[in-house]
């Protein structure tokens, strides 16, 4: 059953970033939070924890890891060993701690812009240096630049920070490209950290393949980042998983400081278990809404802003819109916020490839999405 977004009056009672940064005359379609109500099984699990005053430190309990393993097997046919997995606070911490265990200070780490803006900061936090190998764009779609990755690895880059599915494009990398990446990393002694936080939000017309499932080389070189936070809107309760699939990687994972895992939120772990085990029908419902909105956005742009360009995403609830045809400069999101009172994420935050673009969050009601596009169109 389709899950509908909550009305604006109720959403504006929230105190999270999406609803606290801007005044009420702004429609917030920027940060990756959704407007849907919390999945009932998750709400019930959290209410039960509060009712029993279960708000202490995490203990020795692998139920969230086991729940993720069940979800991965049922959803992607991927066998995850919970013993080769630990929890931590969020995917940013997964990335930083994984890189710290895989690279030396000063090592170069590849990213593939336009890409999730924190990647530019997380690599230096882990002691690395950013090296860009932009995605290829053939005019119809994007893909990894395998030749460019090989040149980077051959030139000494020690790791790739992969975004899969790719934010902001909604690109689901095909398994043959993932196998090629793993083979290159193995050949040149590099590592791959695959941020797969948007994987549960893969759309019905695409198929997600976990990086660690594609080959023995991938299992040897890779570490994956997973979380229920994007799909079930749980960023504030702080729980993510660092997943490995080889003895060597698991040994290095368990050699990390114990605080990496014990900083996991107990409420986050409780919510994560409920999401992966009991939140699947709710997830199917929001995906129906998101897929309807991605089609709606295409129709609205064609009707009201035909100069704007947009390719339908195949994962997540983020849309990458090209405003260059409107002549609004390098940062159209700034004008859109100032004059139309719609908050988007500026494309430049994703790298220089985002010049003239903006990212739109479509995990909202059709009415809000329609009003947002109509407001933006009033500027043309």
C-alpha cells in the first residue's frame, strides 16, 4: 500500500534540519530527509524501549546485524556474515573508520563526482587526499570511468570511495562495472569502500547488486557501508553497519578501537532491527510514492520549465536537475531560494560537474512538489 507524505502543518512541527533551517515560507526540498510518517513497527519498537526506560549503552547484542543479514539475503540474495560486521553511529563514521584502517596518511582516495558533498571532507578527515575521476556522461546516462580509475590506481591512488547507488544521480552501478572495479583494485593493491546507504531505495525498474557480492576480488578489497537511516528516515537515531566479507578485512575491522562500535545508539540499534525485519511493507509503500513523484517531476518540468533537463533516477528520492538552459548562472539554487522560496541543494557542492545543476528531494507530497516547481517556473 502506498505511504503518503504528512501534511505541511504537521511536518513543520518537526525539529530536524529539514524543518528548522528555513522559515515557513520556504518549501524545503534539500536535505535527505523524507516527509513520510515513521514506519509503525519502528515507532512501536522505540515506544516500547522508552516505556521500559531502555536508553542506556549498547551491550553485546547482534540482533541488528542479524536483521540486516536477513534483509540482505531476502532482498539481494547476498549472504552477510554478522560476525564480519560491526555497528557504529552513521555512514560517515563507517567511511572515515574504514579508510583509516585501509590507507596511510597522505594516500590518495578516488571519488567520482558529481558526488555526495561530504565525500570531499571525509577523506581528509581519514588522513587521505581527494583524487577526482568524474563519472562519464554520454548524453543519455552516466557510468564509471573505468579507464580513469585504472590510471588513478596505476598512478598510486590507494582506495576508491564508491557511491552505490550514486547520490545525486540515482545511478545503480551494473554488476559488470563493479566486477571491473574490483579487478582493478586487486591488480593495483587498492581498496574499495562502497557507500550503499541508498540501496534499500532501489526502484522497481532497477536491480541493486552489493559490491561485496560480485566476486572474490571484491570481497578481498572491499568494505561496505549500510544503514536503515535513508530508507526509513532514521538519521537521528544513529546506527550504521560496517560490513566486510573476507577473513583479512574482518580481522582489521575487529581491530578497530572498541569505541567505534560502542558509540552506536541503543535506540538506533533497536530501530534498525525493526526496520530491516518488520519495515519492509512500509518501505514498499514509500517506494511507490517516490516512483510516482519521479514521474510527476518529469511532467511538471516538461510543462512549466521545458528548458530544465532531468533524467529519471533509479534509486533513492533525489533528483538531479540541469538548469543551465535557463541561464541562471553557476548556482541556480541560490536564485531559486531567494526568489521562489524553494530550498534545493546547490549543484556546485557535488563538484565542479554540478555547475548549473541543483538536487531536488522528491520524498514529499505531490502537492508540495507541484507547488515547488510552479514557484521555480515563475522565475523564468
